[in-house]
C-alpha cells in the first residue's frame, strides 16, 4: 500500500502484468485514478467558507460579517461579475419574486414585420368606418376624395362632439390600433406609434369633418393607457400550457377583453399551440366588486340609483425591481342604473411609466412617473383628463397585522381610506376663465366573511368658476354609497394598496 502511494514506485509493477495489452490497460487505469485524485484539489468556483464562528480565529463580529458576505455571494444570481449592470431599461433576472416572467418570452412571442401591424391598423380604421357608415348610418361617415381633399386643405380644429365620444369612444378606438402593435411583439412605446398612426388615418380619411385637436390627443394617449391595461389583463388569463375546456374558456375571455389580440392569436396559431412552460408576463391582480345603493343630494332633485363598480389593482408596488410601463396600475369603473343615459358614472386610473423602489427603514416607497386617466360624467359635473406626472406610494407597518398606505388596513377586518381629487382647469377654447373642482371621498369597509365586506363611501363635490364677463359661481353636492364588496385577493398581492 505504501508503494502505491508513492508515484515513483508505480511503474515498478508494470513488468509483472502479463502481455503488452494488459500492461496498457493497467497503465490507463493508473492514469485515470491519478487524474481523479488530482481533481479533488481543483475548484470550479471560489468555495464559500463555513458559516460558523471558529473559536480563536479572531473577533466574532468580524467573523459574522464575513459569514453574511459569503451568504450574499452564495445566494446571488451573479455569474462572476459578467451580468449586466442594473438599469431602468433592463432587468437582471427573468422572473419577479413570485416566479412569474418579467417579460413575454421572445421565443414564443416574436416581433412580426412592421407591415403586419400597419395593415391591421388600416383594417381597424376601415372596420370602425364601416360600422359608422352602414350600421349607424352616420352623416360624418359619408366620405370620398372630395372630403379627403377638404380635410387636408382646411386643417385642424377643436371639435364639439359629445363628451362620451371624445373621452371614451375615441380612446377605445385607439386601443385597437395600439394592440395591433402590442400583440405582434412591439413594446408599449412602439405600439403608441401605431395608435397615433391610426388616429391620423381616421382624422383625415375616416370622417368628413375637419381633423380634431382633441381627438389626436385623446385617441393615441388614452388609447395606449387603456390598450396596455387590456393587453396585460388578457395575458393574466392566457395560459398556453392548458387544454380542453379550460383552454377554450381562457382564449374566449382574453379575446373578449382584447379583440385585436384574440384575432391575432388565431392568425398566428397561438390559440391552439401548447407549451410546457409559461410564456407571458403576469403580475398579481386583486379584483374588487361593489354593488349597492347610490344616493345623490344636490339640493335640487335628490335621487337614488343602483350601482355596480369594479376595481382592478395590478402588480405589487413594493416589490424591488426594474420598473416598466404598467407593471403596476389601478383602474376603477363605476356604473349607475336608473339615472338616464349617464350609466357610466366615472372611470379613473393610473399606470406607472418608470420608477424606483426604496426601503427607508420600515417604510417601503415607490416613486416614479405615472400616466393618469379621469372620466366623470354624472349629475355633478362632466370632466375628462389626460395626465402625466409624478406619484409616490408608501407602506408603513403599524402593528403585527395592520399597515398604513393611502388606505389603512386594520388587520384583516376593516379598512379606512381618504381620497381627494383637485382639478385646476383653465378654459382655452370657449369662455375664458379658471375652474377649480374638488372631490373628497372618505370610505370605510368592514369584513363580514372571508371575502365579503360591507362598506360606506361619502362624496363631497365642490366647484368654483371664475369666468371673464360672467359672475363667479360656487356649487356643491354630496353623495353616499352603501354597498357590499366582494374582494378577490391574489395570494401574491396581499394588502389593499389603493
């Protein structure tokens, strides 16, 4: 045994090993054993030291610090320093903290040639025109070379279309052109270009009235806002790993939410393909469904109506990650029945464009730039906005089961919130002057069962108008809403952040 451990004695055994073929086998065997033993002294990567304090090896605090540094290296997704630097434009990992993709998998969601979404934009404009012309028989849809020539020659104006057409109808048409690009592999900002192109086509060639300034703003900007929300909601429904009735249900629901994407999935063969992994970016989604009674007290003709509301809270604002457009958004829609044609009471929401997460002690912060959408059409006032601006969201634990956001969560049993909208509007077209509109909304909810809550929401409207050559006016009204709330909470997104 001692001779075998000494390399200088290995070859003394070779002459006694039979014929030449046997000696070659023995030689190869010894070489393999030598290489195997030698490899035990080689490291594929720098080893991590044991995470225990060793007596007599120095100050214990220094040892603990070294242990923590070693654990960071051990659990890091670093590949030795050659990973990309963190940037607002890229993510250094493929998945979020929940294991969901941060981006659609490009292998299964390729970018198609630009002419394909361009043709679809033209098709969306033609489809909208054909509905207006042949189903609605609208006068403005009677077009031809002469109307096109007039539109190009006379130029732009501010139109006086109905409020809902400008702030709901045009934005929805913008979602069609936007998703022609988005569902063929283009980013949010790239798809905004398709929405703009579709709006220009319509303004010049889709109707016989002059091109409108307010439409060329509303259609692409709000169209991108609503279009990206529809795209992300449809992604949360789609799952190419499923089959049978579940697959059909997911495809139909996603197609109803986002018709252009549903149409493209049929053309691209995605509606029928089956993958062995998730291929779409998904984020946690909380859904709040309200139903109850809405009382309006405006001092002249108080009334009551039935209401149904839905609120969507998408993404976790306090997850530390590189932020992309609309990986965090809120959308709330309120419907009133029994108030005449103003069924769509309001639509409000926001979506992040870019931002940064910070942890300041116990305080979690998300600060960034947001896109806002506000539509109010009720007995109190008509108001529509397109907003781009800053925003800050915070979370502060105030106990073992309670947290303070803009909403206070009191354990799992109650919430209290206070929301205030304030609008300053300068009249640019029409009677010159300034308008100041405020809306205060305190709300409380109390849990009745696992997902069922009872709630009360109070509205206080106020408006002050200072117009040139007109007396100043001050108006106000109050409303109350009593409702049952079904709160469907995603397990990955606990907490009512909005």
